[in-house]
C-alpha cells in the first residue's frame, strides 16, 4: 500500500527557539556536537570554565530540532534527546521547536537519517566547496521539506522503522559477538603454539631502531589531501586500509612518519583492551602517514620474522605485560611509552626458520577462520544497507 505524503516545508512546523546564555566566569559547560549522516547530537565534552574563551552560548532542550550550519550537507541534523537537555551549543547550531499538532519529533529524527534531506541541504548551502565553508543558513534550512502525512501515519511509520532498526541492531550485536569469539579462538591458538617457548629476551633486541611516534596533522579531508591513518586502522589486530582521514598540510618527503609496505604499527594510546594492538600496513593507501597515537616497529629482518612478531604480540603473555605497564589516570584511556614497547617479553631461542614455521602454521589456521570472516563481511554490508533502504521505502509512503 502506498500512502499519499505531501511535501511540507520546514517553516510550516518549525519555529526558531534560540536560548542565549552567557556563561559565568567560573561556570563549566557541557558542550554538544553533531554527528554526520543523521547521527544526531551528542555530548562532546564537559569544558572547564577557564578554557572557555567565548562565554556566549545557547542552551538546548529535549525535543529541539537542531542542525550544524557548516555540515548540514553532511547530514548534521537531529532531535535533542532527554540526556542532553540543558546543555550548550555555539551559534553554529540553530535550534527549533516542533509544532506537535503537525509533526512528530520521532518521525523527524528518522527523516534526518535519510539521504534525501542531506541532498536538499547540499543544494541550498552556500559558500566554497571546502569542507567547513559550505553553509546552510537558517532561512534556507526552513526551505527544506519533508514528506509529511497525518500524525497517526507518522507514528505508524515511526513504529515500523523502530521495529526494523531494533532487529538490525540485534543482528549486528550477534555478528560482533561472533567476531569476538573468532579473535579469542585465534588468541588461544597463538597461546598454545607459543606455550613451550620462554620469553627470556626483549622485543627491543629484534628492532632495527627504537619505536617512534608518528604525526597527527590537522585533517580537513580535502580530496587531494595526504592520507593519515586513524586508530581504527590497527584496532582489532588487522589493518584496515579504509580507516584514514586526509590532510592538505605540507609534508616533507624525508620525514619519519611515512609508511612502507610491511611496517608493523602499534597503538600507544587507547582503552585498556585496545592499547598495544598491532597490525601490518599493507601498502594502501600510498603514500600514507601514521599518527602520533601509533608507533612504528622497525623489525631487524636478520633477527625476527615480522609475521611471527605480529602473532607473538597477540599472545596472552604480551597482553598481560601491556595491561600491567600501561599508564594513565583515566580508567578508560591508557598509554604505553617507547620503553615499555622495547621491553615487551620476547623469545630468544628461536631461529628465523623456526619463527617462520610457527607463523606459517598460525597463518594457515587463520586462513580457515578468515573464510568465516569473509562471510561475516558480506553480512555486515547487507546489514548496513538495510536501514537506508527501509528509510527510503518509508519516506516514499510504501512502508
């Protein structure tokens, strides 16, 4: 069944409701940001009063429609949830009250996750094409429109989308649990293979040079910018070549922060579970910069087989060592220093052929497991595509 859905401009059911607020000299502030692609508002930080230079802010309330003027074309729209009530934004985040006799905030929240409104915003935004210069001003925001049926129909559609979205999240959770089980299996296999070898030396003994942090330039994501890896590129022990941003800042060819195919990277700052994860750079993208929150491990190929080192770093002995030596006052964020990495326990009694034999054995087992992961990747792509397809159906009046 197709439902008639007239397109209604935002100005017919949204009213500006800015709430100017001047912060006191000693007032800390909970500041809110906006995620792209309909991700909505989120608590960005609690900022100390002495670090807030501009005291003029705007208070937001639950149920407000809010957007980011600079990134509306990236889908920076949303509805303020209860947990953000009373927090603050800058003048880059206009807010609006919804006429509840005409529109449902739940329905609008789903609409803000639909590509149709992002495309409208891009067409109506003005300014240069640079990522932070394309602006959607309030008069143009109110010209955007939405397929708007009766309130009863809006609620029915929202209920259906809620149901499907919940089922999709359940499927994602099951898939994530399966991936975690696969990793635990491989870690157990590595522990079993390494159980009979004493860790009587240090990782530093097989490094060509001490580990060194990379560089974290400001990233503007210019299309012709240089790729800079994010922490997600290494998280999970496997290199993700898609986890990068771009910088248009000038670079120096002879600098240390460039990557070469086969380089080992270790995260030096992350949550307790993720700090010290290692992955092998596969040469893509190229050229590529590794960030300050990673260190590069330059293996002396005359002393160690780098895939053996990669497997060894995943063993429970190393993970226990990292957990014991990671520092930081925050319980959710820990760091490891160069000296800690150099002192990672490492076996001295294994020749290169023996290291290679053990690594190949684990690689063969991992290849079989990877076949399962490949199937999961296909499932993940299908899951990610489901909600956009459901929203597209919903806002065509066919759900």
